[in-house]
């Protein structure tokens, strides 16, 4: 299979440091250039949205996956099989000191090196001790608990009740694929015992994720995806190629890379051939960290990366003996320690990772896909070449191929199915002038509810999410304030389409949103939500957090009925909200957004470009919504424009990054 790096026209355009927007349907005919963005800087400090502490509670596992790198490290070099509780608490103390005052959000994971639920008896006690240690920190949220499981202990410990978002369940595809690489230690397959747990957990938590690893034994990405989506019912899917030494026949290497590339090409062909509605559902089901979807979203959102990930630069990854490693893959790999929880980081060793931008070394510097890639996986580089700064050539070839396929899919959708792009969830956007602000600055959205008149027509492509526009009847909405209350009125025709309304409120005066909060923004953490689902009453939900603490799996929010007079049908459907009362007396600036769920299953957002509009003060009179509008690409000329007028994606703001494994 021809390597896309061999195409000179593409290389010329993309090595320049400018962004590109599309290629022709023959994949590589031409590239458009944006001249309005500066070249990425030679060096930019890596700042992570969710600095992570990963505690390796155990290396033990009841399974023997063929691609597991941690099993060989079990009991190696005198390392204990299990982490002592005292070591775990030392690691928490170190992490608290390391992140104090440096972040608004953090994550503490109970391990990836073995099956963490083998040590489930210490989870609750460890959570409580972490809660006490993190309480004094100025954190907005700290997520604590086991984030993944092999799912085979459900009968032994009642695992079903301990599962929920944001956790993932590992499943590598159909029975014959899964059991070939994920057997028990005695060789028995695990699929038949895993599926009943999946059924039970999905019935309670439809949004729980599935993680699948692709080996050379099965490079049929379409087969794996369709099984997870159609047969098992997952709606959050993360598929990634295996990390193995190049001499392993199951791994990605010069002899097998063409098969991996072909598997992804076939998958994109499958997406392109799917009926329009199905294709949208498939794309929506791919997690943003999925190994193909990450590149597709970077193409769509014009994201430029100079770093691969946070390895060695952010977070603390701890083995059972208290040694610190650059990332989860490196845990326990002798010779790659970067400190201990007792003595702290070896900053000289961390500097080696901080220096690894795509512009600081070859072959990255000369690669046309460098800003979409961010540089190869450091762990895979060590496996292939013995050094973190020597990317694995086979992985590089696969990534260039995936970027090419992402471009092919993007152009097809932009030219032939722009409604599909408009319906996908996208990152928040910022006014251009906000690109230079610090992550410590307050967030000021462009959207406003100001004194004025007029209707807001929600049934347009500017607002519809998760479904195609089609032929829609207008859903007109009026805003007004009177006597400190916010009144919303839908016209009679629009009211007949309503199934459920979600109104989301944030007290910006007493609890301001900072720029640092945007990459981590979640309605489960910020503000309060009101739900109407018929009749004349709302339910008020309050985030299920003890201060900043969030236990994994996340708890259901607290619900409080709102007085009946808050919602009363009066001809055209009308609701009147006492905003100060709902926000415990807030009288200053309020952030507001609204999601309307229609009877036909579609979802309409009041504002999509930003998390909310600002309502300044409580002056009586009608209000007009001023919000950024979505600009659909219609031809190759408009492909070069930002999707929102006078806005750029949050991914262009380099204040904080997400760590993508």
C-alpha cells in the first residue's frame, strides 16, 4: 500500500506549518491553506486539563491477554505484586503537593497494570482518604476510582453495581476474536461470561464505554466496530492498535502494517457506504479518543498538536513499589523510572519528554502529517527503536494513512453531506480575541441574552444536534424578564413537538467559569439543570459532588421538584423561572443554555458554539439572543472557513490539552 508521505504536493503544503482543510475525493489532489493562523511555536509548555495519578494497586490478573505487557513485569526486579495502602497514600500526598494550585481538575485512577477489582475491598477506604486529602485543594473537580475493568468478576463481587460512566469495559470483538487474545489464565475464553455483564450494565448506563484492542490476528476494524455497536449495543466505542515489540507477529510492524491500513480503509468505505442516518449514528458512537476518530476530529476542528500526549510532562504513574513513570504503558518498565513518590520527579528526565515537539526532531519535522499526529507514541518508540525520540516507522506509516482516510471522509461529508458534520458534537468555540488569554482568566462567551425583541428559531442547522435537519417546522421561542423571573414562551405549533426540555443555569457572579474549565466542561459538574417532561412541574438536578470530589462510577444527580407555578401551560407553552431562587440568591450575571428534546427523537440546543449565553442583570423587558451561527460548508471555497462566524475552535487555544493515550 502506497505511503501517503510519498506524495510531494501534500508534503509541500502541510510541512509549511499552515493548516489544511481538505483534499480531493481521490484523497491527495490538492490541499487548501489557511493563512490566518500563526505557525505553531517551536516550544509550548504542555498543560493538561486533567492531570492524572494512576495507582497500580496490583499486577495480578485473572486473565492472560496475549498482548499484555504488564504480566512480564509481575514480580520483576523485586517489585511487589500488590501496592501497599501506605504506598498508595504516599502517592496521593505527592500528587496533591504536585498539583496544588496548578489545576482546576484532576483524576485519580485505581490502576491499569492488573485487574483492579481484585483489590476491590480497599477501593472505598482509599476513596475516603483521597477525599480528605484533596478537600483543601482549590479544585473544581477531582474524579476518583477504577476507570476500567476486564468485566469478568461480576459473579464474585457484584461488579455490575460498581460499574458506570466514565468507566470502560474491555471487549475486543466477536467471541472468536475476543477469546483468541483475552482468555483466562487457564486458557478458557472470557467472552461468554463478559456479555451478560455488558447487557446488565448497558441497561442501567447506556453511555458506558467499550475499549477494543486491534492485533494482527484480526485487523477487520469494521467487524469489531459493528459487533460492539450492533450486537452488544455500545454507544461509546474506543478502538486502538496494539502496542507490541516489532518482532511480535500479533503487533504492528513492517510486515503487518499494510493489513492494519487496509482494515481502516475498509472501515472508512463502510462509513461512506452507510445510509446517511446510520453513518451519523456510527460517527457519534466513536469515542473522541478512538484511534481513527481522534484524527478525523483534528481534521474537522483544525487542531494542531506539537506534542503527542502528556507522557513525562503531566501526571504521576506509580508502580506497586512507588516508582514514577512517564505514562501508564511505561509502568514497571525497568530503566524508564522518572522518580519516586518519596523523592519526587527527576526533572532532568522529564525534560527529555518536554523537549519532544514535532518540530524538534526527525522524522517528525519533515512529515506532512506532523501537526495532526503530534509525534509518535514514546512507548512504542522504545519498543521499536529503544529510544523515546525515535518514532516507530510502522506506526508512523499507519498514522499518515489514518490522516489521509480522515481527510477523505471529511471532504466527502463537507461536500456531499454537510448536515452530518453539523450534527456531530464539536468542541466549544471561542471569539478570536480570546485565543491569547490565560487559563486563569474568566471565560467570557460571545453569546448574550440582551434587551431587545424577536424570536429565536431553534429548528435550524445552527441548533440541531445528533440528527439531520430534514424538513422542519419552526420551533419559535421568546425570552422576557419580569419581576426577577425569566419567562420562556414557545408558539403553539412548536409546543406540540416538545417531549422534554432541559434548562441549564450557572451562577457566574459567585462561581465564575474560568478558561481552564472549558476543556473539562460538563453539565454534571457545573451549575444546575431543570428538566420538564410534561405537566406543569420541573425537576431540579444538582451535581452529585461532595465539594470537588466525584466518585467513579459517577453517582446520579440529586433531584428536587420545583414548585408547580414555575411551569404553567397558557395557550402557547410558557414557563416562568425564578432564577435567583434556583441559584440560591444569585443576582448578577447568569449563564443559561437550553436543550429541547423533540418527540421524533431529535435534540435542539439553544447554543452549540459555547456552553452558555450570559444573561446580565434582571431588568424587565423582552430579550434577544445574540449567539454565533454555524456556517455549513457548501463548496471548496467555504471549506477553508471556520464553522462558526468570527470564532475558532477551542482546540486552537493552547492553554490546556487533553491527554490522549
